[in-house]
C-alpha cells in the first residue's frame, strides 16, 4: 500500500469523533459484521506509525467500550479479524482493554468452533506480550479443556501455532489443556504421535510441554499396538528431546511395544528398523537408522 493511501492523523481524529454516531445509527448486522471489520483494519495499516498513536488509542478505547456492551458478542469470523488486526498495535492500556474484552468474549461465546480457537492461537503468536494476551490465552485454554469435539487434527494445529508463543502462564495453561485432550483422544494415530513430538522439539522445555509428554506416554501405553514404522519414527524423534523423567516415561512406553513388535527387515538395506531405532535413540548412527521405510 502507498503512503498516500494511509489515513492521516486528521482522518483518525475525525473517525474517533464520528464513529460512535455512525454505529448508533447502524442496525445490528452492520454493527457486528461491517463496521468492526472495516475500521479495525486501520490498526493493521498504521498500528506502528509513531505519529498516530494518540488517535489510535482513542479508537481502541471506543472498541473496548463497544465490546463490553455488546449483548450478543461477536461472530467467530469478526472476532478472528479483530485479533488479527491488533497484531500491529503496541503494548498500551487501550490495547490491553480490547484484549481483556476479547478474553471475556472467548470465555462466554457458546458457538466458538475448535477451528476458531486454533486460529486465535495462530494470531496470538505475534501479539505483544501483556496481561491481555495472557487473559486471551487463559480463555482459550479453558475452551480447549471444555471441548468435547477437539480432534487429533485440532490438537496438532494448536501445537503448531504454539511454537513462537511467549513463555507466560497462559501459554502453559494452553499446553496443559492440549495434554488433557491427548489423554482423551480416541482416534490419535501413530502418525499423530510422531507429529506431536516434532512440534515439541521446537518448543522450550516447560511444565506445559512436560504435561504433553506425560499424556503422550499414557496414550502410547494404552494403545494396543504400534506399527513398526511408527516405533522407528517416534524413537528417532526423541533423539533431540531433553533427558527428563517425562521422556523416560515415553521411552518405557515405546519399549513395551518394541518387545511385542514382529521382526521386520527393511528391503532397502536388509536391517531391522527397530534395531536401528534403538541405536538412533542412543545417539549412534547406523545404516538402518538412515532408512526408516
């Protein structure tokens, strides 16, 4: 976008002055669907402009007041757009007020889908670290823990969106909620297990990641059987994990499946992939470890 297309300070001042009147003259549909989406995009366009901060604060305060007073809340699509447009805004009391209002909405909205929740996590990766961000994460954690439809796909999507999240209490709460969903998952495949471990490798060690590892260990222990291929990938994935009591539990859970696994010789190199994976888990390289399929 060209600089000439950006609103000036005078434009923002006029909008802050006239917007309450415009909204009060709009019907409910315009109020919810159109007005918010149209003018909140200004935050994305000029959120980092140093000479517009006072005017933007006025608009944010107006938004916070509206959110507090909306009897029906916002649609999931509008809420996601609002969060997305807040990414460019600096840490400020006005931004904080909007995030706190969004946290209340997420906690109360009965029709917020699991997909909307995972997208909110994606947006929050780039949000300034502040109490409002933590409040939104805490609300998301509660929604995940209460969901009865959170699928394996949702679990993987949520974990993938946690990679760049700041280490704050809300992040830990979300990870513990995801761990709870892993413990409840019935359709969690061996490939899903491998994908979870891959995501955990990109995260700093914390109580939340430990909770996810513990849930994985319980899930593997309760699984009737794991394919040889999955055993190989899981053990290979554990090579870069820190040595903790939780990774030990996961290794013990895998060990029980190795003992039951039928012999299998890789047609490409003539070695048993389970044997190769044992050596890969010890940090040693072998021809078998290089051929996992």
